[in-house]
C-alpha cells in the first residue's frame, strides 16, 4: 500500500513538473495574476528543480518571486530572424525596426518614470530620447507628427500590456491614435525589471556589428578547458532542440556534430523526461516533436486560406530540385486559385494578391525550418519532403509535422 501510494505521488510530481516546464517554455514570463496564474503557481512550487535543470542543460536562468517567474532564454541561433515580436490582437503582424526601437525607448522611459504614466506623457519622453543624434544617425525618426507613428506606439504599448509591464487604468489606445483621448497605466516595476534577458548590460557592449554585439551580450565565461567547452556545446544543442523546429546536422560545426553524435541519446532523453517532447531522428537531423501539438507558436499545416496556400506551396516545393523564384511561386498561386479558389477568402482571390500570399507562405516555411530563402528565391530543406504528395509521404514516418517551439 505504501509503495503504491509513493508511486502515485511520484507520478503526480513528475506530471506537475512537466506542466510547469512546458508552461515556461511556452511563456517564459509568467505572472501571479491573470490568465497564467495556475501555471505560475506550478512553476513556483517546482522552482528549485526547474532552475537546476535549465541551468545545467541550457544555461538559462530562472528567477521566481511572489509576483513573477522569468525564464531568461538565450536563443540557440542568435541571428535567427524568424522569432519576431508581433503586434497583439491586430493580425499578429511582426514588429518593424522602428517598433523595436520604440519598444526599447519605452522601456527606458518607464524605468525612469513613476508608478503611473499616461500614454501622452510616455510619448513625449520617447520623442525626446529619439532626438538623440546617435539614434537619428541610424535613420529611425519618431516625432508623433503622423498617424502611423501613433499606431506604432500603440502597438508597442499593447505588447507591454500583454507582457504585464503595463496595466490599463483608464482610456483606450484607439482614442490616443485618433487624437481624441489619452490612456492611463499602472507600471508593474517588478515585471519591467525582469524583461532583459542578457548576461551583461547592453551599455557595456563594445562590438560594432550586430552579430558580434549579440554574441557579446550573451557570452559565457572564458571556455579555457575541455569541460567548459563541452558544457557550452551541450547547452547550445539543448537550446536548439528545445526552440527550433529541426536541428539540421549540416548547420553544426564539426565539433558540435561530433558531440551530438556521441551524446544524442542522453540529450534527447533529458528533454523528453522533462517536457514530453519526442525525438524524431532522421538522416538530415533531429526534430523534437510534441505529440500534444501544444508547445508551438506556429503550426504546419494550419487552417484557413493562408494555411491551405502554404501547404499547397510546400507540396510544390518538395517536388522541385534547386531554387524556385518568388515570381514562379506567385504564378503557381495564380494557378492554384483557379483550382482551389472556391475555398479561399475573397481577398486572397483578388488579382495582384499572389506576391503577398507567397511572402506569407514562405515566411511560415522558413520559420519552421522547411525552407531557406534569398531575396528572389526559395530553396526547400530536407524536412519539407514529408509534404510531398504520393510516395514521398509514405516513406516519411513521424507522429507530428515539424513545429517551432514557442519562444519570447
């Protein structure tokens, strides 16, 4: 009886630990209140075990207090452009360069500000900071003289609201954009303080190029021994297995590939034990797939018109050797519209929409590791073969299509 009870309790503990880990991977910033309150309580209960696992296997630090849980994730590939911040509740459009700059300026202004702030006051402070000659020299301007500038600021504020940095007290952003009202917010300073996920302060970085600056922001201590180098490789590979839809062998250095070949079973078993992700090992690489199809922010296939078009183009690319130009894909969409247009939205069938539909489909395929692109062409990657019609699909087993794990 005692043994059976112990097994039940152990199983419940493992299940709760897995839920907590998955919650952190999907939402690296959890708050004690709001829609993720239950997940926060699980994470707080299992914080010591989670903190130890993520530090040992990924190098990510976990900070938990009475109000927030913050997993400070460092991406496996620093220059990967397929994980953008996105506008909240307005078509999920990716942030532009100007919005990223406004986001950083807003955080700086909030850090210096009081416990409450009006949107107009925040805008005034951002305008002053944006006038800095060093920012102006980059070509980014922000003077609040145009509606599109106010729309950009509203998008930044909505992201801050979604993250929990701000809490709306009165007013609506639409009124501010239209110039007929203002908005008042509470500033959650504890959440604000936990947003930055770097190993060193940005002001201490001295590198000139973007890749070098990103590397310097997250650089570990000097890797002056084999043990430290192996630890760094283990962490980097585990981060990529957790975050990326597919880890391709040909993207690795010789040292990384050698380490992964020797330690593949250990690395994937550790991930499966904590998260429930299952290793799908292929000749070209490894994908950690989610049988529950939940631990992802981008799916393939997806419902709706854009999902259907993406799947049809994936089938087309999987049958083609070599690069395919965007113009050729646009022509293919026009042909597909004649066959499948009855199932598509009216806007997707309008003349001239082909290029935009292709861009959206290619962006999804690239983010999922199924294709790479140049300014004018697209090249299928090996994992796309599972979407080829006919015999190729039969030869390609696997429980769930590649997924990009959620991140932020």
